[in-house]
């Protein structure tokens, strides 16, 4: 959900603020939408679910101060003013993450805790390294991020039921597929916008990759129909049609002039509808 905002936030980098709160709205949406979906589908409430929410937010928020600290250690030769603030914020987010982690350690099976903890650690290290090298726009990294962020549904299922429910694996895959398609479509749009300002033709790599991702969505919809999951099939078809329409609009110069914020809001509406239909389909 909100995958376009993930890419756009990497294109328009603002001056580093001393307030280290999540700034990438697309990543935040991709993290919390699966939590909401899984919490509703679990049909139960435990305090560990609140700890999952807090841990997810703290882990996401801790990334920016960690990137500043890594740059201070490995890139910058002089002390930067934002490093002092980054130390304080990192300490605060780490404390919050540690406290919520203790709650989850008591609520989750040890194997699941170790596995998810290792996954979070590896992805965090990768994200920091990518940001330090200013490779945030890497398509492969953003797709990996989509799968990593949407795996928050697995953590929510563990907190709500004590195990990863069978339906949760499908929810994770379906959300990740939609997020991947959105990332490729917006990259195709960005290439088309760049070509509009030059005499060179737009590159077709991302457009072809986006078209392949739409075929994957349609194939998944056909599989859902076979298994009598009508609402899931509807969600997949609507997502494919919405992204196909966006790719069609990218051939029009006037459409490419639309503000990226407006495009992101339209994509957010599509992603929200997709998530609602998945909840209905998996209920």
C-alpha cells in the first residue's frame, strides 16, 4: 500500500531534520497495512499485538538515525550537527524497541522470535548500507523492502494467535505482489517523466517489468478463482486494471505532468481498496 510514496520519497530528499520520525509515507503504509489486515483477520485481541505495533514503528523510525550514525562513522570526516540528535533519537527508539521486544519474547515461540529477529536485523543492516551508499532508488532493494515490510502481517498473527495462521502466508504474498507491481509502475512513470524533458526516448525496462508484474497479478487472480476466492480474485484484477491504466496514461504527456503527490494519492486509494477486498476474501 502506498508503494509510489516509497519511490517518490527517494527522489525528493529533503534536508535532514533533527526530528527522527518516519518520513517515507509509502514504507509506513506498507508496514502498517498488513498489521491492520492481520489483526482484523485474526479475530482476537492480545496485548502482544500492541507490542508488535510499537516494535514495528520503533524499528522503522530507528532507521534514519542509524543511517546518520553510519555516515558519521564511515563517510563524514567531520562531526555533523545532526549526529548529536541522531544519537539521542536512536537511543530512544532502541529502548522502545527493546521493551516491546521483551513483551514479544514472552508471547512468541522462541523459534519464531529468533527467525523474525534475525530477519529484521539482516534487513536493517541492508537498508542502512544501501542508504549510506545513496542507492535507495535501487529497484531490487525496493522490492526486497516490499516483501520485508509486508511480513509485519506474520508478526501480527503470531501476537494475536501464538502462531502464524495458514491464511497469513497468503495475505503476505498477496500484499507483497501488489506492492511490487506498484513499485515497478511508478519507476516506469519516473522514466517517462525524465524522457519528457529530454529528446531521448523513454527507457522501456521498467515498463516491461511492470507489465510482467501485472500478468503475475492476473495469473494469481485465476488461481483464486479456481480455489473459489472471488473477492481475492476481484482485488487482484482491480489492482492489475488500475496499474494497467496508469501505464496507459504514461503515454500521454499531459498525464505525466500530474503532481507526483496526486498520483500517489490515487495509488493509495487503489491500495486501500485492494487491502479491504483481501480482508473480505480471507474472512
